[in-house]
């Protein structure tokens, strides 16, 4: 289930200025000098087959580069662990996009336009899976090497980026990364002060509000529950600099001690979740959406009960059934 954090990211990257700065700051090549970013537009990104769940974390944009469109398939990856099969996933997604472009007649001189596949990853563990799809396949028998797929995607591993100092906003995407990776309230204040200066024009108000909503989520994550109502009452987080200076440092300290115990419990539940999910998959095959949803919402006692039930249940439905329903 998508968290408020994930929703906030998607809201931010629904703004052309964020996608423009992500491309300008983190995609290499001379092509950026030929791109007309005033043409950048968000298009429908639901390119999935009928047998797959619709992905809501994918965004498709396009921008004119000289006399043609460049299509950008952007995946916002919120998983806690890097996906070793991301290259295969991206190959499928871009293939579905290409099929749609063919159906819609979005061609250039009878051929498909260029497509830039991007993954923006904001997890803590370093992203180690290869970005080259050929690395997901073993070497074929001699003489068949030419049929081994070769294709790659562009990865932006947010936590490993070399960011500029936080004193000024050079790039909106970089400002977001600085906020998320900041090590102190002082660093957060610097970024917000800089954003406040550049997001005062009428046309920038939607992006200002999006940043404000995301930062309030960030504060909620780092602060104790007793302060959540106070955070929700802040109208414009960028104008609340005095409050940030006087109160939030103490909130974070207060939350740290409570978070240590909570983190231990969440870590234990995460381990139980992974073990149970693996057991269910091995016993009953790929899990349907309803089962994944039940696991995602499970309490600790439910995970323990289902872990016991998987040993004797004849069907997946029986695992999740109330104890009385199994007799």
C-alpha cells in the first residue's frame, strides 16, 4: 500500500519543474542543450497488459528535442530493498509504452521515437542490481549470443548522489533530495528558506504547496505523535521558520527515544512478513492482490497466526480464514 510519503513524491513529480530539473541535473548528455523544456508535458502512463495490475508509481512525460519528441518513462521506486529484476520490469514497461505509441501513431519517419527509461530510487540500501537487462540472463549456448537481450535503464540512486550545499536552490529535484537526506533541522531550515525565495511567484504556488505537503509528512515521520496535530495546523511550512528553529529540534530528540523501541518492533514484524510471504509463495504460487493486501495490513498477532496456519492449510484462503472457520 502506498504511504503518504510515496503519494507526496508522486505529487511533486507531477509538476513539470520537478521533472525538468531531474532531467537537467541527473541525466547526462548533450541532448539537454537541444531540448525545449517549455514543451514538457505529462501523458497517460498506464501502459500495462490486462493480466497485470495497473501501476500508479509510473509516470510518462515527453519533451521536444529538436524536431522530435523524447519520451521519458519514469518509475518512482519506493521498495525498501532494491529489485534485482528491475531491468526486466523496465524492459516490459517500455515495450508496453512502445506498443501504445504504435497504436496511437506517435512515430517519427515511420519509426518509434526515442524513449528514456528512468528509475528514481529513494531507499536506504545501495542499489546494486545491474541496470543492463542482459545481466539478468545466463549466457546462451554457442552461436546464440546475438539473441541475448541488450538494453538498459538510467538509475538515480538518491541517497548516493553528490549534492551541492543546501544554501541555495539550484535545482528543485536536488532540493527535494537535500530535504530527505538532511542530517539536522538546521539543514532542513536552510533548504526551506532557499525554496521560500524561489517559490513566491503566482505560477509557482502549486509546486510550493506540493513541497509544503511533503515536508509536513517528513516532519510527521520524525516527530512524536503528541506533535502531529500541531504540524497539521501549519498553513505554509516555508513561512514557519521561527517555529522550526524553536520547537522541532526538541521534537526530534523526543521522538528518537520512542522510535528506538518502535523501530525494533517494526523490524521484527518486517522479518516475519518477509518469511511468511516467501512461505506462502513457495506453497501456493504467486500471491494474488488480495493476499498481498492482507499481508500489508497485518498486525503482529495476525502474522504469527498465519505463520502457524501455513503449515497445515490446504489452500491459501484457509491460511487467512478466522480460526473458527477452519473447523
